[in-house]
C-alpha cells in the first residue's frame, strides 16, 4: 500500500493520462519544434533537447485524428529493458503537468468509453472519480509498434 508519485498530463481536447514521477524529466515552454515530412500526424515533429532530437508525440492527434496547438513539451525518459541506458521522447502538452500521489487502492480497469487508450496505456487508476490511463512509454515510443 505504498504511495507512488505520478504526473497528470493534459494533451488537450479533454485527453489526460499519467506517467510515473521519475519519467517526466523536463518541461519545455514554447520550444522551437521542427516538422519531419512523411510521418504520421501524431508524431511528425521533433524538438532539440540536450543535443538530441526527440520525437514529439501528439496524443490528442493519435486518439482522435485532430492535433491541438500546445505550448508545452514534456521530455520523457524510459527504459525498454531494466538496466538499459534510458531512452528519451517528448509529449505535446496543453498545460503544465500536475504532480500527484497515487495508491494501489486507486487501480481500476480501463472503462469501455476510453478503450481508444488501450493501445498506449499500461494501466489505469481512479483520479477524482475519473479513470486516468497510465501511458506505456516503451510501446508509445517504439518505432516498430506502428
């Protein structure tokens, strides 16, 4: 029954999800973003961060086909396998993230009305009466998953 830190991310168009407290590494406010041709609408941009070009995922576009103008970019760190060097990606955010504590008792099933999250969510928890998906970052940023 331990408390776990998490970040609630707002992707716009009422799409929200969470990531672990250690997975959100940096918040960029209005950074320069570059478009990459011949890529899907939800990942056609990159941002420069600490000498790397990171893919920027637009979750709202992925879920409903419509992108949202966003001001913030959340830099994410994750590992494909335990012990490996971290990999990095970025998420387009409509507002600054919210840090919360989550307990095991909040775990819930992904409701039918948000099953479009099933491909990119690893779990779900109750947050103030709403089911909040937890992003599966390994899958989301895995180039072979598309």
